[in-house]
């Protein structure tokens, strides 16, 4: 049952559906390597081929899983530098993942590495998103056009300030100009679009 949770990720209280006394069962499954304790109160069901190993998911997959456990897969896409990572525009591993969320909430530090998940309150229904594959399943990320605008709007967000301009330059040639213009108009991001264009010039 727990393996069927969105992106294999669940909160501790979700285990009450499977176990009458979940805490000792969760601790046992963590010790056996069947569960990965990713953050306080959050667990990931380890893929069968990795049970018993020192497996851990990528930061972006973990962030998508935690967001799905809190808000549902469709309501909290990866954005900003995390989306740029998923689109291949930021090569190095980051120490922060950024998620667009429908409500404000505090950042979540991870327990398995020195990294944090940051949440940005957005009207997630208005964001242009697409599905991508992760080791935990299909997750939503902002489209290349939305990602360019978001990066240019808040270049200091997350752990990638030094890479943002290069990421925008890498993503812009892949963008549909009509979609960029439409998103910039609908989301009042014309200044972000101008900044992105200046960086690419």
C-alpha cells in the first residue's frame, strides 16, 4: 500500500492506514532498508532493486516526493533552479530544491544530506508545467518557458545564483517565443522576460 503512494513518498501519519501501531513498524522498515527516512516525518519506499543498500534519491526527486505527500502531485511542481536541473540546464548538484506550493510553508531540511527543500507560494494552477521521469515516478516541473521567466524573476532563489544566467542562456533557445510572451503577459513577468533576453544577448 505504501509503495503505491504518489512518488513512493508518504508522511508518518499515512502509515496508520497500513499499521495499527505505525511507529515501530516504520522504524523496522528503515532498519531493513525497505524505507528511506528522507526528512522528519517523511519516508520514501525504496525501489525493490535497492532494498538493503545505501540508496537515496536525487534531491529533486525527494523534493517532488515530499511536495506530493503534502499537496498532491498536481499541486506542487518543481520550479526555478530545480526545474532548470531537471531540464539539464544546471549540471552541478544543488544544496536546495525549490517547489511551487499553493500555500506558504517553512523549508524542510533533509536528514540524509546537507540540503533543504524550499517552498514558494504560487498560484500553481496558472503555472505552465510538464511531467518528467524521476527515480520515484513521474513528477511535475515548470516548462522551459516558465522556468526561464522564474529564474529571471528571482535569480537568487535556491542554491544556484551563480548558474542562473548560464541556465537561462541554455534554456532560451529551447523556448517557444509565443508561449514566453503569453506567460509573461498573463503572469505580469514582462520585466523578467526582458532581463532573460538581456542575459542571452
